[in-house]
C-alpha cells in the first residue's frame, strides 16, 4: 500500500474516533497535524490547529513541533503569522 493511503486511513480513523466521542490526546493529535503538513493537507491542518488551541494541545513539545511544522508548510505568510501570534498570546496568558 502506498504511504499516502496509510496517512489517509490514519486521518479517517482519527476523525471517526472524534465523532464517536473519543477525545484526542497528546500522542495522537500532533501526529494528525504532522500528517496534514507532510501531505499538503493544510486546510484540514488549520481545522486541527483550531481544535488544538481549544483543547490546549500546544502546551508540550509534541504539539509545538507539529504546530511549527504545519505553519512552515502554509502558503500564506499572513495565515502563518496569525497562527503564531495566537500561539504566543496563548503562551503569555497560560
């Protein structure tokens, strides 16, 4: 099986679990963002970032690494800078 197919399966399983009420954790959530970043799924990654801010997943190294990875892959500098500004504010007020 081609690796991209595996990544699609992982993302599908992640969202199926979320729909069934299983909350993501600090292990699974950053992996989904990194898969989105690595495969050009930036719009989906942006949605995951919003969830990450709401659930405070960027308070550890795994989440931060995933956030930096996807911001690096974004086409628009304004979108990336807005996310980083939001993240800095979260750190300041945490």
